[in-house]
C-alpha cells in the first residue's frame, strides 16, 4: 500500500468514527479521496459502511489503471469487477487461475498498457485476440506456458504484431518443456517500427543475430561488412534475451547494429560447456565497448544440468570493455570462472555512476576486490554477490558506513558469518538482506537486532546454525527490525520449531509474508498461533502469503484453522508435500470458497508461484 492510500484510509476511518460520513459531498469523497486509493485498499474501506460501498462502486469508473498482479483472482472476481471499470488504460493481471475467455473479455481499444503474468492456462490464441482488440496498445508483457505447437504460436504472434502497430515495449516469456526457441522468427517480419524495448525468452542465437541486423542502423553482408549506412526507423534502446548460447558473433551484431542501446540484458542456458568459436571471448567484450551510451549491462551464464562458465573471458576482457562503457549504472555478470579480483575491481573503480552491482557464480572473486573498491565512497544501492565461494564477512566492514545501500544479497556465500551482521546493522538505509546458506548463528542475529537497519525483507533460508533462540534475539531486541520486517524466509532450518513461530507471530509487528518450508519441527500449534488475535491488531498488516511446503509435522487437522474467517487477508498459501493435502481437492477447495483472492498451491512452488507456475494446478473454490 502506498503512503497516499494509507493516509486516505485513515482519513476515512476517522470521518466514519465521528459520524460525519453522510455530511461529506459525494464528489469530494469519490474524486478527492477514494480515487486516490489502490484497488485492494478501496475494497477494504468499502466494507466500513453502506455509503462508502456505494461511493467506492462509483469511484471504480475513474480508475485509469488496475494492478492485480500481487494475487491470483479467479474468474468470478474478474467477471464481477471489470464491467465497473470504464476508463482503464493500464492493466496488470495475474492469470494463474484464468482461461482465455476471461482474459479476452477485458481487452479493448482503450487498453494502452497490458501485463498478463503467469498465464499457465492461456493458449497462444490470446496473442491474436490482443492484436484484434487492442489497436492502441503501446506496452505488452506476457508470460505464457508452452500449451500450443510452436507453429501455432508463431502464427498468433504475427497477428498480434500486425494488429498492434503502436507498440513501443514488447516482452514475451515462454516457459515449459517444448522447444519454443525457434518461434520468434516472425518478429523479424512484423515487429512494429516504434518498438524501443524488446524482451524475448527463449530465442535461438542464430535467430537473435538475424533479428538484430534487421533492427540495426545499417545494412550488412555476412553480418560484418557494412554496405551503406542508413538510419533505421527502429530506435531500440533496451534489449533483453535468453538464448541457447552467447557468442562473439551475437555481440558483434549488437555492437555493429545497435550502438545507441541504453540497456543490454543477455542470459544463456547452454546444455553443455560451449566451445570455440561458439562462445563469448574478450574480443566480443571489446566490440561492445563501442556502445558508449550503455547504462545497464547484464551477461549471465546460468547453470542447468551441470556447471557452465564463460571460460574464454578474463580480466583483459573487462579492461577493454570499460574503455568505452564508463557510464554504466547497473552491471550484472554471472558464470565467470577465470576473471579475478582485478577484473571485478575494474568495474567498481571505472564506473563512477554505478548503483547496482551483481556477481553470480564467480570462482575467483574474493574480499580483496571489494575491500579496495567499496571503501569510503560507496554509492551502491544494490549489491548482490551470489554463490561466490571465496567471499567472507571481511569486506562488509568497508560498506557499513554506506548512506545509499538498500539491497544486500549474499545468498550461497557459505563463508559469510556473524561478523557480517555486526557490520550490516550499521547500514541505516538497508531494507533487503538475503543470507541464504550463510554461516550465521544466533549470536549474529543478536547483532542485527540491536542496529538501526530498517530491514523489511530478510532471508535466512538454509542457515543451519540458526535456532529458536536466534529468532527471539532477532525480534525482541531494541533495533528497528521488529517494527519494519514484513517478509521473512526461514525455510530449511531444522532448529526452528513452534517456539520460534510463536516469537515471530507476536514480535514481528509488520509481518505480511512468511516462508517456513522444510521446517520439519513445526506442528499444528504454529498455525494456531499465527491465527491468534495478535495477528489482527495491526492496521493493514495481516499475513498475506504463507509457505508451508514440506512441513511434515503438520496434520490434516490444520485445514480447519485455514478456513474462513481465519487468515482473512491471505492471498497465497503453499501446502505442497504436507498432510494438508490428504483430504483431497474438495477439502482444499472449501478453503478457497468465498476467497476469490486466495491461491492455494499444491505444487511446491516458491512463494507466489513465481517459479514453476507453468506446471501449476491451482485449487479453486
């Protein structure tokens, strides 16, 4: 909830409690107060009184944007609410529990921005429907599962692009088991000329190269020799691709054809270690230095079946890259096996405007590079160092005086220990901290509880040395965290039992999201504690997401505790691999009945079904 919504809500309650609701002019109430609320808050305050309910219904017609991406509405809710919106230009919708027909019914010429997320049940025919119904569309984000044959998808995509000639931003992600990487070829022929942002995943390298030259500022022979410079009508500023492989040839194409790019995001997922000449080398990085306007660069090699790395990039590659790309504000790199501290340090020292720095699976990154580059004048807002085995807590001492750092992710860095938390507690701007798999203990959490870091999101997943005592020390201290913590992940910690959950329930005053998956010692008593009256005393701070997956200590009896009116604000509940599923779909559907905003996941997805949604089988009321 934003600050304006919170303020308006309190104003409404104050007016209603004083009995002045009837004296307010309806135009003031609708246009100046209710129209400033987000949809979720508007629904909440409409329950206060009948006059508010009537005014809220009229306020819906004033909404120009609607964001339902935080939870998964069902078909009944969509059918009930969308006819009341007559002025929507921007729609964001979580489609996890929706079919084609319900999504198609919300489309129209009035829609200019459309985000359809987690479309596990939608077919690619929705693409054709968008092309037919939304001629004024300027921005489209679409997450599809592979429910159709790739040829059918390609045909529907072509119809989308022909119908939406005003598109400026296009993002399409396809997730599933079929090979869709060859399905974006129709984009070459039909992509609207005004597109500035393009995101496709997955796409084959060879098709990406062909598309890039199609979009380029010059015509080429054999991808390398410019024939006649000719200013293109395309003005691509941001390109994001997930490919089978990132190669020099691909980077050459980007550097030669798209020199005015502002953002470049490339990720590959090779099935095996790439070999020359089909790999990225220092030569490719050097050519990218000609894109002098770049402010954001991401080069990630992701692990799939086996560890794979950029084995042909070393420190020299980054030295050459940074000769031209010194205005970078965001850098993400992953899978660098032979780049040393010198290479990583060069990024931090050369890019004076750097705000976001992320390194994943770097085998040779150590404290030395960070200590020399981050000390004193660190202006980073986000620092993510994921699965970097040589890192310890030592470098944190050099950023504990940062006045800008908001996100610190050290997940998978198993040598990071308690000393890290002693330093982190002094960062007064930090709101997100991820220590998944780190070697922190209860003593370290005691350090964190005494500091002033306003941490809202904390992940301790897999921190095996944390126990109930550590949770008590964390949340019962004098620091800010007990007041600010809204998201907590303590999954996979064997030392967490009902005692720890009781502490969380009573002491975490702002908690709205909790993951305790794989906490085998948690029993029904924890669920009963979470629904106790203490969870209802905070204004708008009720539990919205709860992950119980693989909590084998829970019995089927807990189902009764999960039914209405308990957990009245719950939007997502994960019960995969627990005894809660033993009574079958009928019992689970009863929990959802009357809760159109609740998604009950049996599939073991991460919180919110952000991963694995394409295989999701949701339970409906």
